[in-house]
C-alpha cells in the first residue's frame, strides 16, 4: 500500500478470515496456503449480507510499506467490534477490547474502540485480529472502518475529532447553565429546571457514541452496557421531544404527545426486559419511534411558524430542524458504515434557536411589563388630576357656603331662634370638616409633587387643640365620648405652621373619633430634648397589625365601607416630617390606640435658627427617600418553605423586591437541597409540611448551621405553649402565627437578619483582631534574627525567612475569617511559628508532637496557635532553663481532643479563676478568652484549663465529630 506521513487511511477491502479458530504467527507459520481449507475472505467494513456461522475467528492483513517513509512510528484505530477483539502486530499483543474466547463462559464482551501506537522497522506489518461474539445473535463481523497511519497523522486525526466532540460537550453544558438562567429570570416553571438534566443526556449519548469504554467505570457486562447506552439514547431523544413541546405555544397540549410519551416508556421497558437475541433485531423498530416523534414535532413547529409568522416561531422551527438532523445523523453513524465526522453545527443551530427564542420571550415580557408600568403611572396621574380638579371645583362653593353661614351666624341682628342658630353653627362646622377633606386631597397632590411649603411660627398648642375640639364636637354628637386636653397651660409653644398643625390634629382626632364608640380621647404633651411629644390616646376599638400596615398607604381604609378616602394619616405623617418630627402609632385591638408625634419647641430668642431649620425641613421628605434608596441597594436572601403556593405568594408580596431576594419552595426535600447549594440570610418554614415536617427541616438545618449563622422563622397555626416549645427545642429562632400579619412578619424577619449580620460582623472583627495580635516586638525580633544569621549561617537564614513568610501568609489568609478551617491549615501556622521561636531561643524551647495521623476535622482559626503562643510566652520562657511544650491531638469515638501542655511557671489561682469565669476586668489572657468565647459559640463547650504553679499548664478543648 502507499501512504504519506500526514495521512490516515482506511484499511478497507478483503481480509483473510479464519472462522472458528484463533490463528497467530506461531501456529500459522506465515504460510497462507497451509490453511487454504480453513480460511476465506471477508470485507472490512462488511456489507449487510456478509455473515459467518462461527461466533469467533481471526482476521489477518499484511501491510506493505513504501520505501520512501522515514517514520517508524505508526498507529492503528480499531473500531467498536461486536463484542470482543484482540490485536496482534507482528506477533505481539498490542491492544484488546473485552476478552476473546472460543466459548461463552470465558468470553467477556465490551465493544469499545481503541487506538494502538507502535514502532515498526520492517518493510511490512502483519496484522492479526482475534474476534468473538457470544453476547448478540449477530456474527463477529466488522462493519466499521479500521484506520491506519503514522503516529503523528493519527494523533492529528484524533485531535480534530476530540476538539469537535469537546465543542459539543461545552455547548450542551452551556445549554444546562442557560436553562437555569431562564428559570431564574425568564420562565419560572419547574419544567425548565429539567433542561439542566435533560441536556446532559445528549452529552452522554455523544460521548458514548464516540467511545463506549466510558461506561467501563460502571463495571457492567456487555449486555447491560448496551442496554444502558440504548436507554441514554432513548432519553436524549425523548428529552428533545419534550424540549420542543415546551417551546411550542399553540400545540403544546396536543394529545398525541401523551401517546408518544407512552411509546417511549414502553420502549424503555422493552430495552430493559428483552434479551439481546430479541433486542438487536428490534433496533430498527425503535428507530421508527425516534424518527416519527421528531418529524411530528418538526411538522408542528413549522406549522406554528407558518400560521403565526412570528420571529419566535421561526426560532422554534430552527431548533427543531437542528435537533432532528443531529439525532438522525448520529443514529445513522452508529448503525451504518458511513464515516461521518463529529461536528457541532447541529447543536450550534439548536443553541442559536433556543437562546434566541428565550431572549425574544424575555424582551417581549420586559416590553409588556414596561407598557403596564407606563399605563399604571398614566392612570395614577389621571386619578390624581381628577381628584385635584374636583377638589378645587368643590372647594370654592364650599368656602362660600361657610363664609355666608358664618356671616349670618355672627350678625347680631339676625332673627334666628335659638334652635335654628344652633343648627346653623353645626352646618358651618360640617362645612369646615368637608373643607379639610378637600384640602387633604389638594395637599396630597402637592406633597407628591414636592410643592408644599410651610410657614412656621411660634404656635400655642393648647389653642390649636381646643379649636380642633370645637370643630369635631358635632361629629361626636350622639356618642358618649369625652374629649379632654391634659396639656398644661405652661407648656411652651411649638414651632409650626399653624394651619398645618390644625390639619394634623384634625386628621388624627377625627380618625380616633371615628373608631371610638364610647369612652374618652385624651391629648397629653411633654418635653424631651427640646422637642414636644404629643400623645393622642383613645379607648376605641384599636387596630390590628394588618390595619396598621395600611395606615400610611394612600386611599386605604381601616374598615370596609369606610366613608373616608384614606389619606388623612399619611398626610399628617408627611406634614410632621416636614416640620422635623416623627409620627408613631401603638394600638391594641379592643383596647384603643396611642398616636404620638413630635414637633420642635419654639424658642423666642432663637427665631433665626428656627427659620433655618424650616428651610431644611422642606427637603426632609426627599432626603428620607434618598436614604431609603441607598439602604435598599442591599439584597437579603430569604428562603420560604410552605406547601401552600397561595401562602408563599402572599408572604413574598410583603417584602420589597428592591431589598429582599425571595425564593419559594413547596417541598422540604427541595428546600434542603437549596440550603446545601446556596447561602441564605433567613429561612421561613411552615411547621406542617408533608413527608418531612417543618420541625424536621429545622433539625436538619441545625446540624449544619447554628442559631446565629442561619436564623429560622417558624410559621405555626397555633400559639399554644407546646407548639412554641417544640419549635424552639428543634432550633427555631422565632415564630409567627397564622393568619400571618404582614407587619409582624416583616419586622420579625428583619430583626433576625439584622442579628445575623451583627454576629457576622463581630466574628470578622474578632478574626481581624486575632490577626492584629502579631506583636510588633515579635516581628522586630524575628527580623533581627534573620539579619544576624545573614552573617554567620546563610542556610539557616534562608530557612528562617521561608518559615517566616509561611507564618505571615497563614496569619493573613482570608480563610481565617471563616467560622472554621481545616486542622492542617492551623497546624501549618503553628509549625511556622514554632520554627521561628526555636531559631531565636534555641534549646530553651522543646516541642513534642503527639498527633493521630488519621484525624480530618475543622477547628476555629488561630485557636491552637493562640494556645501554643500563650504556653511559650507565659509558660516555659518565664523559666531561665526554658521548658517543653507538648501538642497532643487524639481521636475518640465522638470527639477529637486537642491539648497544649507545658511545664512552665503555671497560672496563679486568681488568674485561673478569672479565665474560667470569663472575667473581663483585666487585659491579660485576651487570646485565651477570645478562643474560649468562639468555642462556646460554635460547639457549646469551653476550654478546660488545669495548672499548677511552677509545674505547668494543660489547656484542652474538644471538637465534636457530628
């Protein structure tokens, strides 16, 4: 044959075949004629009609090499042969797949391809290939091409194929990751998460098609290896059918898909239960299912495209065509002789179609949301404009009516009887009340537009209170309500806009009057830090937390069929804030409410300062909003677990999306998986969950996270002592009873999150503090030692510099900010520290190591090093002759014991008592106290210290294994 050094050729054509016998160079003797009655000629690759009656045999071929080749390194690629093969080159065994045998008992099938590289210096190459097949009913014929070429040419060929396959692998992995992003940001359906796993099926199919030996790690025989690869191919095909079904819009729920699903299930069952003698012949029948299902979804995709003529439908059609083309050609390559190279273009089309479709959907959804937001903003503006316009139109005639009535009432010459005069006074009061409501509407619009200005002055609070009382007395007519002002006559004036102060008092008092059937309304005022604190208390029906959460929402009423418009308290709050004060509400259902607000006190000698304050108050509202926006930049991650999707939706709506990132799940299993995979700031879990209860979920979480590392808020339908006790016993931080109160849930959740971050901040500060404990004199002395060694012993100097660098690197390692670190990391730090100390103090420091080698645990960072440093500095170095420090780490059944033992000067009983009681009155022992506190917080245990004066100290702590 002729070949070039850069060419890989196929050894196609007739090979000598010895059916039913294994022939090699020794028993053959190289004489073809001596076996003329036992051999024939077989083509490789074999045609469909070629068969052999024997389940084993020998193929032989001689390759004559041209004389102009300088290369003596060659390679041969043997394809997957049914089902075992062994290759001999020039009489030497060079490669095999499975175990070739002349009987079924010794035969082991594998059918994996393999490539052999060898050296040949002769002018010809004698190939002998033993084959056997006792696994399938087919004969051991070779229907794939055998490739031959120089080693460099074969390597180049394999590299090209490998790069193409790697491209497909990377694309399919990107598909999986992309499907996760689609779920998170575009299409929140569980079916999308299945794509993450589903895209791995064609990936496995491509790898197995390329090299079946990838299944060897499962240690399956040929039969089950074949069935597994068939099921993977089946799963990949079914996944793409389901994939296309999800993308379809109009034909998504076609009943035919149910029949296709049933056929795939039946196909999988038959693949598992049928013997190989039946499974191989039915392979073409299975292919019909693949082909029909793919053609069906392609037709639907093209039909939907033609009917809709939308770009998104075109992306679906492109995806369908690319998917079908790739699967069909992959099947043809695995069945027929065609040597189709691995190429990624089909998957590239799939990726383009898939990503383009979802980006299109994302753009359409974003555009739709933007249109809705614009529409809502426009309608909100129209609503405000309508209310403002009508309020202005009503205000003028109302004002004229009040003015005319007041003039008649004040006219001393009117001839009204006493009863009519009283009714006229009531009519004037009603008109004034209505005018306040109209003014509220106008003021609310001005507040939204930032166009409301204050005219502050020194105002007598008592006068304003009694004036509002007079306005409200008619509204209270018929109610057994006693309105009383307990503001002392000597109470100083407040700095306020008198008109706005009356508006504030009216809104609050009117609200109290409306929800109080009988009883009393009191106004109390007191001074505190140059601010007037004004309380308005009533004995009415009070408000629950839900109603309180609506108080500052525009156009929200506290009760159904309320005649108000729901902006009175909101306007009062904004006006008080413009004055520089705050508004707060305390209320208990059926007991009453306490509304209190603050206003600055007037100081006649400092009117100019108050004028400056007034200018600042005008911008107080916008400043608060800016601060809120800055705070909202931080996202807190909350995991909500409840089997009722409606409850989850309700709870999720309570939290602002600008401040919280909420993830909801309906099963305990999925919640536990998410807790393992991601980090969370708070877990909210329902106590009553199916299969794994909320209490069990808390118990499992507590095995990994402490109360401070991951707070848990328990939702319970009851608040009986036994329910609450059970939740706390399992590890809940707090609880909220159902039905859920929005304000309570939000406040309790935020409190737990703030607590967690406060603890984390303290832990970081503690770790940073520990790092800062590298004493300056320690650094100075170490550097002096290095400088001294540079003149007398450079080798020791280099070693010392090396260990000093390792010590600094380990001390400032970012892992020291973690809760725990591997034991080996801590030991490396200790060894570097001890080496430096021994170089300086020499024989004064003796170290003994007693450590079990098999221990694999994690301990708090810079804990062991702190104890060792304390034993050296305050123990053995206090003695003129020095001493010994023993570091002992022993493995027990349920815990690991860590001890630092020294024979130094010991610890005085007074100091020892202070250390054991965690006394903070002295600065000594700070490192031990810090270590002790961290051990208590993490493991619930503390240091065990035993010490005797002039004999030594033993400091021990235990790390639980669970």
